[in-house]
C-alpha cells in the first residue's frame, strides 16, 4: 500500500515543471499597462514621495524643536540649536 501511494506522488522535477508551467500560464493572463500609464503612475509616485518627505521632514523638525524646548524647561538650561 505504501509503495503504491509513493509511486503515484510526482517527484520533485515533475512538481517543479508543473509549478513553472503554471507561472507561465498566469503571466500570460496579466494585462500589462501601456507606456503612457507607466509614465503617469511613475509621476504620481514621485510626487507622493516628495510630498511625504517634505511632510515627514517638517514634522521631524517641529518635534525636535518641541523636545529640545521641553528638555530645556525641565533642566533649566537655555534652549540651543
């Protein structure tokens, strides 16, 4: 019985072949974007990254100032930049 079950199970090579064949079939189903859509999406990503970096930079600067102010008040030392 165990020999029969082992004989029906495909080997590593057969499973790998089936895996890559399935990948090839799935890639054929993909609807790839056109050049204009790629350029548009890339522009949107660049703008969002720039806006996010400016926002994070401003937030970091403000928080740094507030923490230094808070620590200078607690310790009684003058605020230095």
